[in-house]
C-alpha cells in the first residue's frame, strides 16, 4: 500500500484529506512543516500533500527540503493564500518542485484525481 504524508496545521483539513484517502493509502499526518520534514525522513512516503501557510517551518520550506532530498517523491502543494494570493504561493511551490498545485478550498475529487495521477493506477 502506498504511503501519503499530509502536512497541514489545520486538523480539520488533515482529517478530511486523511478520511478521503485512508481506504486506498496508508496516511501519515503532520501538524506543521518541521514535523512534516521529520515524518518524511522517518517514514519515506510515496507522495506528500503540503499546505503553505503554517507555523515554524512553512510549506514552501518543506517543499524545498523534500524536493531537494527526494526529487522522485511527488508533492501536491495546497494553499488558501495569506499575505499574497494563493496563486502566487502555488507558483513559487511549482518552481521549487511541487508537481501539482491546488488552491483551497479544493474539491476532494480534484485532490483524489491528482493523487491517482501522480502515483499511477497501480497504487490502488
């Protein structure tokens, strides 16, 4: 079973994404970028879903680390924006190596389709 790491400081968002993916994938959760990087190193996930705006280590720093250490691991970056618009954060995330960027709020169907496309049909 493929392993997915969800990095988001919003517990409700983590739970929603986890619930949507848990039947098909092993899901690991991290509440911030620092914990996400630690979980990434310890658990070697097949895919990462990462929010941008978080305390401590933000999502862009986490994406930079993950893509720098394991460029083969696909990252889906999600953002609802902050001081600048979500599109600006997502554009930076794509430049850092995120393979798919989604603006919040997003449809779970859209996220599931992105996960399937990045992991391939054999992951089911």
